[in-house]
């Protein structure tokens, strides 16, 4: 419907939509699916006819069926059927649509045929209305009034016709001329430095005649969409100076290599072609190594701190133990102190351990004292840390 009522310049303003021969004064939505307002119109010196037969209205204009089941024709079969209008302004242009359907059962010898005339000049015809089927005729160009500011349309029977002309409905429009020329079809979008943010939206793909898309020097984010490669008319894409990331779609790169499209992506730090992007495996490896290394360093520092604290604490107690043993006439070897450190670190400092250390002799140097079976051992991880830091 958007292109059905078409004019080369300006816009159309409805003057009248006439249901010729109607019995209802006016109707619109509910009867007309496009909510067009139709008004009853009866010609002078014309007769009205109607039918109960279904009339096919499926054409570009789709007039309501209620308008097509009635019609008017001249009472005098030899007289034309005239539609006359007067123009207030001499330059006013007019656009007209007429709807016809044969709603009488004709005999084999009957012929209804006529021409459409405008101010005495032939503009269309001959017309033979189809049986119970709508046909619509419109003025291919806007018409202007004559010197007397008259618009006169006439339906005149041909010499071959045995029946007068017939009209079921008509639509008349005035043409509103715009004060300036209409904007040409948009073929390029220059949105450079327009403060745009966010991702490139998919509605751009609806611009089927777009040839140039310039989104440079904005703050666009996200990836380059696949649909840009599907826009057949697009010749130039400028995405430079944004914050786009990811890789350019392979189909778009292929079109660029073939020279069917030009792409500019400079200034997008996170954006790269498929041949230059780091592999996913490398990214994953780096992503895993970093937190693992950080965890190990943190674990090592915590363990070292704990061990250092325990060493300092046990040094003090070890010194006190050695001093008390000198009264028994021997000097405990250093290995005994080391053994005591190890045993204490394993949380086995008990009377059994103290006895073992007290009974240590020089022959035990270079060995680690065995613990009684009832002495519990600590976690292996802490033992590992001890050997790393103490030896």
C-alpha cells in the first residue's frame, strides 16, 4: 500500500473516496481493512445497480467489497458519465483512481466497453469491466485544470458497446507540492566523530542501498558484525579510531582481498585480522600460568614465614636444653639440635622426643632420630618447606 498511491513529486491529500451507488453514508475500519474512509456518492441522471454475488477485490488498491457490489451508470445509454471538479488554485494538480467491476449477468450479445477522457482528451481505454472482479485504473501523471479551472473526467461508450459505461468507486487526491526538492535516496552514512558508543547495531543491514558506512572516530565497542559482509551495495567501511575488538569476519576479509569492498580499521587496539590475532591456545596458556604462579609464590612466602617463626622459637628452646645437659658431662652434638628442630616442627615435641634428644650421642650425628610409634606426623607439605628452607 505504501507504493500504491504514488506521485512523482509532493504528497497526496485525500479529497474524496466515493462508494458510487452506496446506501450507507460513510464507513471505514471494520469494512475497509486499511481504515480508509468511504463516502456515498450518487451521480445525477444515473441509475444504481447492486448484486448479491461475491466480487473479487484482490488487486493493489483492495477496495472494500461493499463498494464493489454497487455501481451507477447513465440513464441515457448514449450519454457519457461525467465527473467534474473546480480548482480553487489554477496550478493545483490532481490524482485519480477509478474502480470497475461488471456486476450484471450479461447476455452473449451484450458488450460494455468505454474510454476515459479528460477535458476532451483520451487518457485510457477502451475498458471492459471483468465479471465480478475488480480492476482499477489511475492517472499515470498528475493532471491540471484547464483555463476555466475545470477538471472533467468522462466515461464514454465505444461504438462496439451495447451497454452504457459503469463506475463502482473512485478516489480523488490533491497533490501537495513541497516548497523544496525532496531529499535523494540515502546512499552514504557519514557518522564520523558523532559521539557514538556501544556495538554496531544490526538495523544497518536494513539499509539495502547503502554504499558508504563511516563510523570512524567514535567510541564503538564489541566486534565487527558478520552482516556487513552480506550488504551487497556496501563499498566502503570506515571503522578507524574506535574501541572494537576481536577479529574481522573471514567473509568480510575475503571481499576486501577481492577488491569488492574497502575497510579501514586503524586505531582499534583490540581489533585484528584473522591472520594476526593471537591463537586461543596461547591466550588460554597465559591465562592459566599467571594465577598458578601467583598462588605458588604466595604459598611459598606464607610457608617460609611460618617456618622462620618456628626456627627462631625452637632455637631458643634448643639452647636452653643444651645448657642443662652440660651438667651430665657431655656436649650434645649439633645434629641432635637439628633432629630436635625437625621433630618439633613435626609437632612431636613430647616427653618421648626430649628423652630421645637427651640420649643422643655423637654416633647419632648425620642421622635423623626415629620417633616412637605413638608420635603423630605433621602434613607432608610442611616437611617439604622445612627441607627447602633449613638445608
